[in-house]
C-alpha cells in the first residue's frame, strides 16, 4: 500500500469508499455484479483497488500491507472480503479477511453473462473486468452467420459473449485448465460447448496453421500477456512484438472482418500501439481506439483498438 504521509480518519475512509461505490451504483443491477468499485488514485486512495466479483469484494494493494483502519472499514461494509497483493513477484491466491467464505467456485454476472469465478485458483479470479465494454460490443456485432477466434482466451468469456450473440466461436489457449473452465462458462450460460471449437496450444502456431488451411474468421480477439515465453524459450514482449502477432492475425481475417487488439503494457501509448498495428496493414482499413469502462477512472492502462477492413 502506498502510504499517505497524513493519517486518514475512519470517517474519511468511509466517505471515500461510499462515494466511489455510489458513483458506480448505476452499473450494479441484476445483470451485473462484477466490476471495479474503487480505482486507486482515481477515487482518492492511491494504491488501493476494490472490486466486486459476484458480490464478494476483493481489495488489492500495490504493496505488502493493508492498513488496519482500511481493513476494519471494509469488513464493516463488505458481505465477503478478500485481499491480494499486486506484486509481480507474489502471485498467490487472495486471502480471506472477513464475512462469508466463498466456495471454491461461484458465479458472477456481467451484462447478463454468467462466469465461473474463484478466489482459490491463483492470482486471477476468472474474468478481466476491464474488458466489459469490449465484450458488450462483440456481442452486439455477433450473429449466427459470424465466426469468432478468441486467442489467449483465458476462461473464454469473450467466446461466451460472442456465442450468446449467435456466433460460432473458436477458443484458443495454452492451458487445458482454462479451456475446461471456458467450457464450464458455456454451460453456465446454457450454451452447448460441443457446438463450438476449443484449441489448446500456442497462438502464434495456430494462427500460422489457420492461414495455411485458408481458415478465416469474422472477428479475432488478441489480448496477449505483456510478456511471455513459449515452450521453446522464445520471448514475446508487447512493446516490441505485437505487430508480428497482428500480422499473423490479419492472414486469418475474413474480407470484411474485424480484429480487437488489446494490450495493458504501460510503457506504450495508445498512439504508439496504433502505429505498430498500422505498420502491418496494407490497403483500406479503419482503426478505432476504445476507452476503458467508466469504473476504471485512474489511468487508461488498457489500450484497445478495433481494426476493420470495411
């Protein structure tokens, strides 16, 4: 936790938390119970982030400590409270601090889409909340005559969203655990996973394979980790290598298709990210930058660009 040199009273903490949550009240309803409730400096508490996952609260700190005053205040407000450290060297599961102990798996909702969540499955909880508006746009664009390739798919929420719009989806991830989780998400939404495709393996490999097969998609989702290393030791860095990934995806894109390209690499601006993508394209096409959801008010760390050949 980033320490403020001036001690903050309990009443002030309560006021900041209440104001932040009230500001987002219009986003919370029967169709959405998973979103960010407090966004660090954007809401007056630098280094502190509070999120609702299926109604359970998770507080995250950019440091090894959570102040006792904040802990006590949140315990009084939260139906269920967990804490995790946003430390690149600490990837442990969240710690229970108070209220209801959540089961290993529970369900959250986002715009009516159900997702299996967990506070016991490592560092990530099952959904990236900052992609809410991009998922909503994909669902609006999806229809039974469309195909969607979701790469680096994690638990497949983009795939589920597109399938609910009627599209035929292909979910691609390196982890069988997450592919199985994605199938559970399909089932949660009364979708038959057997009516869709699931591919295990490296995205770069599969994009090359799809291109050789002349297999194309109407929508391709690219949301790779900022840094990764494949099983052969080859390193991917978003700042340096994203353009190569985008070019491979272009070879698998249908004539009038669209690519959603995302990165949370903080060392690259939206403008520089767009230039990296533009350098890989030829002919007509449009690039449209998307903003982050309104509950993420601190800084636009997630860069999202929709590319269209139309």
